[in-house]
C-alpha cells in the first residue's frame, strides 16, 4: 500500500544500474539488474495457507500431491503441501486432465501466456514441497518439511515451534527461514530450484501459514546520489510476473519498517517514477526477477493512471442493473475492487454499508468493481443486501476493456478515492475498517461526529466496556442472522445503535471480538427493554 506523495519526492532523484544517469540524460529505456536477497527486506511480510488434500470437492483435488506413508512415530502428523511453482502446477495439471482446462486458460490470459509458456515444462515436474505437522499437549508444534524433496523424513527436517513464539515478529520476518528444493524449468531444462521457506503454524487454526522469504535488490545511481531498488512478488510464488510485482526505492529501508503495516504501499507495473524530472513507467521484469525495465513516458501524453496525482483511468460501462456508468461524473468516488470469493473483501462489507448509508448523495458515491462470475455475485449481493452501485470488471470476453487490468489490480480488495476532478487522491490507505468514515468525512468536509450519531441511531445503544481487556473489531449479530454490525469507538467504549422489532421486548445479540492473542471470542447477550439505562445497555467484557 502506497504513500505516493512521499515516494514521488524520493523517486525524483532517479535511478540506473551500471551507469550514472546524468540530469541531461533521458534514455527511452533503462534496465536494472537485481540480485536475490534473503528475508523480507522492506516489504510487508504477508503469508498464505498451505494446502491439504482433504477436500474431494476442491477443484484441484486430483492434482494435489497424495499423502505419503510417514514413520510410525509420526502417525499423528497431518500432511500439507506448498507449491512455489504454481503456474507450472496448473499448466501440467490441465494438460494431464487433473483439473479443468479453464483454470489454466484463466492464468494464461492473466499472465501473458505466450511469455510464461516458454518458461514451462511440457512434461510433469515436481512443483511442490511436502509438510506435516503435529502439536504436543502444551501446544508446541513440530513441522516436518521435506527440504530435499525425496519423500523421506531425513535428519534436520523436523522444525520445532514453541508456543512462546505466538505473535512474535520473527514468525513473519524470515529470520527462521530455511532452504527447500523443488523442480523448475529453466532455459529448456528441468533443474533443482531452491527457495527460502518461512513458516508460521500459529497464525491460523488447523493450518500452516507460509511465505518465501526472498526479494530482489539492485544498486541505483544518479549523478546526485546512490540508492537501492527493491523488488518483491508477494512472497508466495517463485515467478515475477508483472501483475504481482512490488517495487520500492529508498536510501534507508529500515525507516520504512516503522510505517504501520496497513499504510505501506509500493509501486507496481506501469506506475510512474521520476528520473531527473522525467516520468518513467515501471515495465516488465524477467520471470526470475533478475531484471526490471523502465520505459520513458511520452512527453505529450496526459498522465492517466492509478497513482496519487494522476488522472484516474476512465470507466465507461454498465451497472449490474444495466444502467450506464461513467466514472467522470463530477462526484467524489470510491472504487472498491472486490469479489465474493475474497475473504478480506467480504469482511469490509459491513463498514462499506455504514459508509454508503451515511455519505452517498450528490457529492459522493461508492462503486464496487466486481472480479467474480455474474451469477455468483448477484446471488451474494441479494443475500447480503449490498445496495450500492456495482460494475463487473468485464461482462464478457467481447468487452474491449477489462477494468481490473486497466487499473493493474494484483490483490483484492483494492480501493481508490477519486476526487470530483477525476484525480486519484488515495489508494487503500484510510479506506478500510474504522478509518473509512474518518477519511470520507475529511474529503467530503463532513463532521465525524455526525457519522457517529448516525451509527448509534435506534431504540437503544449497546456500549462495550473493555477497560480490563485488550480487544479489537467488535461486532454483533442478531439472532440467527449472519449480518455483522460493527461497534465504533466512542468516548472510550465501542458503541452501536440497535432496534427492537415490532412488539419485541427483548433482543438476542452475539458479540464477537478479537482478544490480544487474535483469538475470536463470542459472547451471547440478551437485552430487555427493562434493562436499558437512559437508552443504553452496557456490556462489560
């Protein structure tokens, strides 16, 4: 996530590799060479879940590696797998008929298939890494990792994770990573590939979180100084495809570590940097991430893009209701790129409901850009009462523009705030969770207190007293409904307004919140009208 004005200043100084770019030098193309580094560097240490061959309904079930027989003393270990070479995995699985061909076609379309195919083996290769884990009575976890890819438990392959590591930054930083082996197709040959694997067995119940603790680094020189350039692909793949790269410049990346996680932003494919006052677009990387190309931005071309300060990429399409939609409409607009399959996207919906209900009008509108199948998302929208405008990223393959591609979307959700003059003013930062109403209040010149009054409307206010506990993100559900109603921090307590139903004297709520160990806690609360004090019901946790 990007703090773009900050970077625009930093990037003004320019870059090169092997040669110094003088102020009067403006080459059309600059190629930067990069070397592999261990750790996460200045990047966010995101993680994803390992796979488990346990769900026969999974579309990749037949292609997933089958469990192997482990030694008798490991009979209670649950087996998992990790696939660093995912594009090769999907390609060969489709060729073998183990998955539907459409899954490969989707990747081929997204990742510039002609270039990717040249890096893939037509014959099946070993694309995966085996893991198995078991916990002891104290909650410590042992994980076997088949580091040398021979399907055997060898000395040094059992890794111990003590419960004392729970919540430790070391689980994300890569300092405990180790090298693992799999196969890759390089220059026409199948070779053993090596990558640094980092594990966190405490981040998700009944699974193992992981990332690949590597990034790329190159030297940057101009006639005014020397800087470093850093390149990441998200840490869950060994491919550096343009849709997934993150680029970062700074003379001191350690300072970047102090920026809050949710505020960290990076430059991406086709975004602009300044070299001696000249705009350059970030071009493609080599598939292995060893080179990064910059392309001079045409001097006579208007700066249209997704960065702060650029004119937003135009959108001319239809809503799901078949009403014409044009982004350039004189309103402040929040674009939310999402899909019903995306857990973090769905988690934001209650906050989006609150914001849309209060702020939408002549000055502002919220527009969802959907990356999903139309049938699936229409059912989801109806079930979850998503009432703001929705536009498909592409209605069918005959569409001349794929909005997600036009905006370079590489992760979901991604959100933009675009002002009434069609200029991008925010990307992601401040457009999530409890920060959303604060950001919109600022840009729409509204009083934050008016939103908080709106959110506490109703027959009564529930107030959550958590003075003795550290909690976060409390929300309530009513009865058997799964609709989430978030409470907002007001006067030291989280508060939310609720209504009794017609002729209803009491209401059943379930409070949900995360404790200081990130564990979800549920608390059932029965609220009677006779329990209210001055229209408020206080729950002490």
